[in-house]
C-alpha cells in the first residue's frame, strides 16, 4: 500500500508539472523531487510491455495524408503492427536506462496512433509524425495499477523533400529519428538525464528548430515480460 501511495504521488507530481509545446511531447517536464534537480528519478523501471491493438487500421495508401491509425513506410512491407511494437520496445530499452528510483514499476504501453509520413509526403512537403499512446504504471509483481495512466502525445516534425533525402544519406532514417525521439520522450517522462543525440541533417539545414529527443545509448537490458 505504501508503494501504491508513493507512486500515485509521483505521477500526480509529473502531471501537474507538465506542459504542451509544438513538436515536443505534451506534459514532458520530468518529475522533480523536493530537493535539487539532480535528484535521482523516483521510479525504477523493472520491465515493460508494448501493445499495438489489432483494431488499429494500417494504411498503405500513398496519399499526402493517408487515412488510418498506422501509417508506416520506414521498413519493407510487412506486419505494420509488429514493426511499430518493435520501434517502441527499442525506444524503451534506450529511454528507461537509468530509471532507478525508489518505486519499482512495470510500464504497460498501449499505442493509439502511429501515423508517420507516406512516400508522397516524405519526398515532397514533409509533415508530422503523429504518435499517441497511453502509459500504465503497474506493480511488477502483482501487475495491478499503482497510479493513474497517462496519455502521451509524442507528435513531432517529419522531414520532407531534399531534407529527407539528406537525412537518409546521413543515416537519420524515419525509423532512427522516431526511435530516438520516443526514447527522449520516455527519458523526460521518467526524469532520466541523457545527452542529446546529434541529428546530422540539423548541422546542414538552417532555420528549422531541433526536435526535443535526447535518448540514452542502448544497453544490453532485455524485455522479459509475461
């Protein structure tokens, strides 16, 4: 019961301290303890799981803005739900490194929308990667909720035209950028500090603001849920 109360207070503090901004995750201000900003994250992520419901409609239409809940062209044609799940798992591996606070939790992620750019949009006008999901905080042992779930909007800018081509040339594919961005989102939500990862395309294109994504380096940790 003490753990439940503590986790609830932590998440309430995170929600109150948050804000929404263009091209950044909403409610992204990390939880700060009552002492200094350098206080260790309050939550310890022991495990996680990602759910991409089959009820989400995947679209392969090559339109500027295809209908559907899942639009993903950053990998060969295949099971888009499984591909999106893998992207989230990789970003969680990166973003939860260092989340070693006092309250052990399991993160249960349910994806609601993953609408990246179609080929038509990516190689012309660009657009926005619309990514929305819910984070449930569970007790690692009982799998019971220990705090209120949080709805996260991680939408950010997607490159188009010559800038998309340049980013690809520098290794910043859609998959790399989205994975890094989501890792940064999880870092902020958990109060984990990380060094910004350079986006090579940013060094050659002036006048466009950087995306707020600061993932940690991937470690050897594995996701061993259920």
